[in-house]
C-alpha cells in the first residue's frame, strides 16, 4: 500500500512526464511533404574504352568491346514542398538516391544492381546482338517520394566482316644461293586490317584456318599445304601482321624430265572469330597463292590478290 506522501510523489512524476510529452510533441511538430517539381536528370552518355576509332560516343560497337556508360549526378534536380504543422509551405531540395543499373542480353555490366555509382562498364558479348544498358535513378526517399527515372542507351553489337591485306615487306630468312642445289622459297609480311574499322575488335580471338591442300609439282611429286590454325589478335585499330611463307623446296621439282615449267598452286584461308559460345565462326575467305619460277629458280607468295616480291634462289640449309 502507498502512503499519502508516496502517492503524492507518484502523481507529480506522472504529471511531469505527461507535460514533457506534450511539450516535445509541440516542439517536434508534424512535417509533411508534397511534390513541387518532378525529379529529373540529364540523359545517359557513353564512351568507348578504345580510343580508336575516334568517335568514342558511337552506339554501334564491335563484339567484345567495352563501353563506359554514365549519368551526371550534377544534373539532378528535385524540389519538394515542406510544411511543419500549420506553418507555411517552403521549397526544399531532395537529393539523388540509389542508382539501379541493368543490362539486357548481349553483354554484361559492372557494377550492376543497386549502387551509388554514376557509371557502369558494358562488355559486349562476342556474338552480334542488340544490348540495352539502363539505370533507374531514385530520389533520397527522405522527402516526397518521386517515381524512379529511367535512362538508357541501346547498342548495336556487330561482328567482323572483311579483311584488307597490304604488303609490308619481303623478309626472307635464308642464305642466298652460291653453289649446289638451288632452292625455292619466299617470305612476305603483310599489314592486315579486319573490318569494319568503324568499331574495334581488340577483345576478339581470331584465327586463320587451313583445311589442307595438295597439288602436284611438274616433277609429279606432291606439293602440300598442311592443315593448320594460326591464332592472332588485333589492336584497337583492328590491325595485325600476317606472315605468308613457302619453302624451302628443291628447284628440280620444276623439271618434268623433259622440260622446266613454272608452278602456281593456291589454297583457301578461312578467317574466323570465336563467338560468345566458344564456336569458331567464319567471316571471310581469302586465297593464298604460291608462284615458283624455273627462270632464275625464284618464288613469291601472295594473299587476297596482293603479291610479295620475287625472291631467291636460296642455298640449302
């Protein structure tokens, strides 16, 4: 049982707590928000990682290309109206909130999902496709809750479709003939550009695929271009160096037993890239030529109609 004094003190405490609650509620008040203007932000922009080609804002890109996509948080604008209790409405700014990055088929992005990042990097798949990179931009959600803003860019991802060969230099590695059997051989280096050059294929794996060809020398012995795969990559300008080489062969292969004859076999080179599924995919076929001349016992190589210089004869190793 409470004494009279105890009851009095207890009642005073309850009165004090109730008084402080009322004062606190009055001091804190009720804050409400309404939309003043819809939130907005500038359009998404993009820039290819490759500095070649010069147009880095292009949206047609090569398979495997990387592109940095960004929004400018400095272009964010969102004004709300704030009122405390029965006070006047005042205009306040709401800040930018989460950015939720997403990507359709045709590529991957990093980062993705909910972030505070203004940028993401797209890596295109290694097969032709259409890819959309987008971001939902939210406000802080501390004031009036605006709808998210969607910004996106659509990329057209294309594969290589051509090859251009330009002679760089004749570069034989043998010793000039001085005595004994004259040997046939030629070696020429080419500068090769994979097209189209409006995009970059620096992340693509390429190969020259040879199925193997045989022919018959005038002597009736077998000439052979064996099956092989030569793997290569390109720089940002889609350029590489190609070696075309033949020899050494005994020049007596040009003699039928009764006369000397020239001999000009050829074979196909199948140019391929490795697609997203890891399958080698053809995009161009060129013809490689080999010319062996009985006059002077010389030889030359050619590819896609571009011939090297006539070289030889060569000393036996």
